C-alpha cells in the first residue's frame, strides 16, 4: 500500500473510533486509506508508521539544518516538520502522508478495546461534558474531560497504541494508568510501580 500510493508516511494508528477522519479517503485493493490534507498538523508522526526512508532522511537533515539546536526534538519533528511554512518540508511530500482505516486493519485484541461498553461510557462522557459546560462553564467541562481523558486515548489499527503513550513528558502517563484500571487490565501496568507519575 505504502509503495503503490507513493506515501511519505503511512500511519498505522489510523482513523476510526476516537480518531476522526481529516482528509480524503480513497479505495485501494479493498481498503480505504486516508490522505491527510496539507493543513493537517502531525502528518509526520511519532506514532508507528511506514516511511519512505529516503524522504525521512531528507526531512530530518532539513529540519536539523533549519531549526535551532534547542528544537531538535521529536515534538519539533512532528509539529514543525508537518507545518509546510515553518518546517520547509517539500509540500508534495507532506501531501503524501496517509493513515490506514483502523477498523479495517486492526487486530482482534485492539477491536475489543472498543466494545459496546466502552462506546457507551464515551457517550456518557460526552453528555457529562455538555452538561458541565451548561452548568459550570468551560472550566467545568474541561475538568470532566480531563478526569476521564484516558477513555479517549486508545488507538486501534495494525499496531494498536495508546495516544501519548505510557510515558508523557518523562513521567508515567496518568491517562494510561486510568485506562488500564478502567479496563481491569493489570497486565497493562505491570512493572510500572515506582516510576513517578
């Protein structure tokens, strides 16, 4: 798929549940990958993806030359590199960034993370956030969304992952731990005791 579509990157987290479609979907051999628009941030992903390695190499060299040393970070690669004006990456390469359809390419285990119960909980979360907005304003809504953020972060696809990862800013990601407890999956946090949150 990546070679035939001549992609710069093909993100394996994909669009689907909890990850809205942003671009144009095409049909390719029974699959429906999405071509990300030039305006979409995070086209150059830190999450698992298939890469045109020659393009990746050139993009890295260009960003290293263009950005000050203090911005030689993964986040600058992802954010600044994806911005056609700030990063200076060739627009035709940025226009060749794709995502898979997560539901079409997912593992059975990852699909179970989005069962009926999970969908109902997320619906209740959206209703609670709307109620909080009406009764407590934006601060109330943000508090509800932050408290239950872990329910919105699992991504499915051929390489399922937890958005933002197990670690966040050098510490354990509290949203990941919340999700592991909610799913009653102690194996997801096994061996993490003692790492600061």
